[in-house]
């Protein structure tokens, strides 16, 4: 059985954020670029529960890890690049 594939909008919904494409773009534009030495989950704009979700998904290489990595890349360079 294959692991479920999650989308960026689904991750935003999981994080309790708007999953609307325009809201996602605005979020990324507002919070990027992250400093290279900053771990995604340590960014100031996440709540404790959001930080925990992001950390666990990456550490456990869980089914959300791929889309969390995608978000990490987007926040480092911005969505339009």
C-alpha cells in the first residue's frame, strides 16, 4: 500500500491555516525568506502545536514530510521564484 500524497493546501489546513491559494501565497510572501540556519519549525510565526506537527513529520519521515519539505523550500526562496 502506498502512503497518501498530501498537497500544500492540505498541509495548510492541517496546520489550521487557510488553504486558499491566494492566502498560501500571501503567507509565503509575508514570512519568506527564512534565514538558512533557522529550522522551519523554529520560525517565530508558528504556534506550539504547529511547531510540534512540523517537527514530528520531518523527524519521523511521516507521510506529510514531503509537503513539509516543499513548504520549507518555498519559505526559503519565496513562491514566485
